[in-house]
C-alpha cells in the first residue's frame, strides 16, 4: 500500500479499536439476555480462500469432512454437511464483495480455510482491501509457497499474524505428517525473517510469525524443539491443539494422547516444558488442554510413542489418497444449491419466530461447556463457494451469500435456531462431538 493508503488504513484501524469496547459490551448484554437476534455482526470472520491444497496432510479434515456424520444432530440428524470440500474452487471477487457486509463489525479476519490460502490468485488483493478498511488480518499457511513474491506482498499488506502449520522439526516427522521437505520449509521461514529485517521490521513488528502445531503421539516429543528451532526466526505465537481422530479413526485413533494415562502424563510434562520455554523467550503460548476423560469406548488401542511415527508411516499411505479427485464444480454447485434451498425452506417453516429464546437454568456442566464456544454469537465462517457455515469444524450451512444478504444470514432462521438451542439446552446439545468442549 502507498503512504496515503497506509495512513488511512491506520486511522480506520484506530477507529475500530475505539469502537470495539462498545460493540463488545453490546454483544455481552445480548448474550446475557438470551437474544437470538443480534444487533451487531460477528466479531471474527474466516474467509476461506480455497479448500484446495498443494499438500496431502494425514491429519487434515479436508479429505473426510464431506463424508462425516455431522454432529449437529439436534438440528438435522445424521448427514447435515452440505459443503463438499473435495470439489473446491477459489473464493471469487463477487463472493468477497458480498462478504464485506458480514465483516462490518469484525475486529479480526482470517484469510484461511481448509486449503492453502495463497493458492487463490486474488488473495493479496483481498488482503489489501481489508487492510484499507482497518481490519486485523491473520492467515494460516503450510509455508511451502512462502516465496519472495508472496512474502513481499504479506509485508506490504502488513498482515498482523502469519501462522505456519509445523507438526515437527525432524525430517521424518515433517515428511510423514505433511509431506514437507524440511529444508524448503525452514529456508522459506528464514527468507521471511530476512525480508522483514531488510524492510526495517523486527520480530515483534507485523507481520508476526505464529506456529500451529497438532499434538499427537507421533510428534509430541518434538514440540519443544519446534519452539527452539523457530525462536531465532522470529517466533511470536505458539498454538497447539489436540489431534482430531475423527478425520480418519483407523489411522489416527491409535495416536490420541489421552487414551493411556502414562502417555497423557508424559505429554503433559512436555506441554509444561513447552509453555515454560515460550514464557522464557517472550513467545505467546496457547496450548489446548489434553482431555482428561480417558477412553470413550470407540478408540483403538494406542501405539507406543517410541513406535508412533513408524506406525503412522505404515498406515497413512493405505488410507490417504495421493491426490484429491475434484468433481466438476458446476455439477457440485447445483447439487449443493438444491440441497441448501430444501434445508432453508424446511427449517424456516419449523422455527418459532420470536426474537428471544426462552431461558432455562442450565446445569453447571453446561454453563462450563457453553463458555468454551460462542461461535453462534461472535463468529462466522464463509466457505470458498459463498456458503456461510456454522463453524470451520462442522461446515453446516446456515446461509448462502450467492442468494442472501449478510444480515439476512446472520439473523436468519438457521442461526436463530442454533442460538436458541445453545440457550435452552447447552452447546453439547448442538455440537456434541466437538473437540473444543471435551473434558
């Protein structure tokens, strides 16, 4: 951006910062009252640039989500997933333009999704427009296409955070989990550090470097080493989450950390070590707790940590296709449109039109679970094809920017129904299988 555009973007960002506390207070009041029709648009929005990717990662949901049983059982039953990731295109400018109304009150916008976002040819132009509006920008990349041109644009648009998915530091782990060449990945990260320095930017200046790590038996021992390796490259934020075995239970189930008390104990010691390492080096750290619920009954027997990486190599090749076969987009889009129209019509007829949910006293457990997820009130996920989804995990369509205005979606019948179920029965009644609310 040129100097004038940068100054204007800075002024708009400051204005958003001044307005943010007032908007947040309004959101809290509406939540406390049990409103299902909201006066503000979401606080955070993800715009999925694409669900296509240049990698085939064994832990990625994009190869399985269109085949899963949806956990929105209270609303639509067993098969409510209507967005087919495997037939992805790119978010087109007309969808992006319509999404701008949805991000009106958003303090932060993620340009990411189930694919590699920078594959979208309009990625940097979208980022420029959003920055000019004063939004904070975050993207998550696999790091393989952080070439000189892309890094230059990321710096020019002053992304606030660039998170790179790194699930290990050894060549074996990076190859087995993501199919990534360690030298390519770390050379790219070093290039970004050097180009920031050449632009007069330090490690704490935007764009800051974050890391996203998936904790499992096959890589948990490498987690502290990932932090140590990336601190010299300007690491600012380390985020780790638990493996979600639902993407491929036969392959990933044996690698869960919580099914064996001894494994969980070792993993917790590693988590504590990683958190201390981050604190000592002024790295923000956010590691989701390892579940304490033990075995739920469906998980296969866990593998020994010493053997986990070898086991993963032996099983993942049998389950994960080397390349996604993309269906003809026109045919898939028509099928999705037909299904979505049927869904909206059926739900609109069944939903009570009152503007406020009937509040009941929730048990302490439900109150605790509710506090972990406020996505129905604060967050929206816009898929590459214009569908607005309940969240990035469910991909349950609650609206379609191809045929609806943003405000008609955000306070539409499907969102109202989700919010009402949240207030009356708790989040687990809506999203019972979500890893975010596991104890």
